[in-house]
C-alpha cells in the first residue's frame, strides 16, 4: 500500500487532524531537534536523554494532553531512557538559546511554505516588511516549588516570576519569527534590546510600544536603513521644532505632527524625527488624552497612516491571547525558569504550526471563509495527540474513525 493510499481515508474524513499531525511532526522532527541542540548548546550535552524526547514530554503538557511533564513521563516511562529526576534536572539546566532557536527554526521551516502557498497577508505598508515586537512574561505563582508549600516564607524571586520574553511577529506571514528570553522575571525588557538590534534588516518597519522607545533603538533601526513607528516614552526628550500642525483625523482622534530633534549622549549625534500626536476622543485606561508616536518614515506616509499603523500593534496581543486560550503555555508545576520558558517557547512554536495550517486552509477555501468559520482554538485542538503515538493509526487499522487514541476519561 502506498503512503498516499494509506492517508486517503483520513484525508476524506479528518483532513484537519491529519494536517495538524503532519505539521507538528515536521516542526518537531526528532533528528532535527537533536541536531539543533548539538549546534546551540554551550554547556549541556547528550548522555542518554535526547533533547527530542524532552521536547515530546513537554509538548504533551503544552498541548493539554497531559496535565504535567511528570504525568507525560509516567504515561510513557518505558520509552524514556532516564529517570524522572534526570528529566527534571535537564529541564532545570536547559539553556535559553536552545529555546530561542527552537522558535526561529520553526519560522525558517514555515515561512517558505507560507510563501509558496501565497498565504501572506498584504503588508500594512506597501514596500515594507512589518515586524511587531512586544514583551511577554510568565505569570507569578505564589508557591511554584513543592518544598516551599510548607513554609510561610516568601518564595525565591525566580519562583515567583519565572522569566520574560521579547517576541517578534512577522505581520505578513503571520508567524513568530524571533524570540529573546531572560530567566530574570524582574528584569526590564530593555536589558534584551542589545540582542534584538542585530536582527533588524533593511526595508523592515518595526512597530512597538513605548517601552521600546530608547535612543539606542531609534538610532540602530535607522542605521540599519529600516523604519520604525514607536510610541514616545516619557523619559525620552528632545527639542521640538516649529509649530505643531493639525494634519487630519482618525476614528480615535485628531492627528497633528511636529518635528523633534533627539540627541544620543554617547554618540554625540543629533537626528530629526517625525512626532505624530493623536489627541484622543476618549482617554486611555491610564487617563491619557494624547499619545505621541515617533517615526522615521518618509513624509509621503501621512501622519494619519502612521497613527493607523500603530493601532494595528494590538495584533501581537491577539497572538498572546490565542496562545493563552488554546495552549497550556504556563505550566505552574515547573518551578525553574528555564523549564517554564521552554514550555512557553514550545507554545510559540505551536502557534506557528496553527498559523501555517491556517494559510493552507485559506489557500484551498478562501481567506474570508476560513476566518469566518475556523477558530485558532479548533485548530490547536486538532493537534492534541501526544507525539509518542507517532503514526499509531497505521497499526490500529484503517477503519478507525479517529487516528489517535482518545483522551483519558473520554469513555471511548
């Protein structure tokens, strides 16, 4: 029997489930993961427990198939050539660059497919490759580590706030393309900026909130011949030039523009940027009645369009919402920051898998129909089978209505 003939019954009855399975298997192909680990790890090494096995155990928890890594281990302990203590020890020491590279690798695999499917969305600004960057952190947990549950003492800092991340979103491909992690949950996002800046490329447009408004960020993006739209932070000052000119209106308020000269104290350089001000019809949740946006886009891009570009920054918040709603990205039983951030990284990888499936469906059925009838939750749910059941449906027989074992307690 050919491979195509083997898949035919499932293509007819469960095409989305089959597609989800194939995409996840591709992005988490064991030999590729183990090679990535060997190329990226600095201190860790492989003895008996492979990185791919560790990823499979974690994925079962992230995909909600198992409530924890320990439960995933117990379900397949005979298949794991190491003790649960060894599993947690490797998770505890997992190097964050490995987690970051895991997400970048998923983008490198998914992006050419999305391009081939012509599944990209139109750029928000013609001629520019739009990147949206924002911070994301794991929620604080009162007592993440078991030993701390019997004491009234405050848990250690890293147990309460197990890390932060900066996430870069490729707007047109609808994929997370880059990730920067820190295990210090109390660290300011700006401590990661030096790692972000080398990834800026020509013709890119970076959109970010005010936390990213630093002179280093503005100057470095411009030095790379790229563009930005970033909300002005209160600590960044400059010399306003001329009078503020009212230039139009948007749905949210009145738009005006004025030039602003900023000086980099370390470089001794001055640059003039456009300062777009939106006087809001309704105050923000913080009571602000005006917001100021800084940009180095050419004057051909109207100030009202700059304001509209910034408003679309909420798209990355929607990404975080979908991940939080559909996946178990924050596993509270993982008391060590590297382990918790590993789970978060796999959740970002799974988002890329769902986005890739969405592009394929839009290619076949049309963008409007898919977006009206298919939710990220349903697509994420279609991939809930654990990786340890890889291609089990072949051995179960071709007559099964579903091609992986049912969930525990389902009565099936």
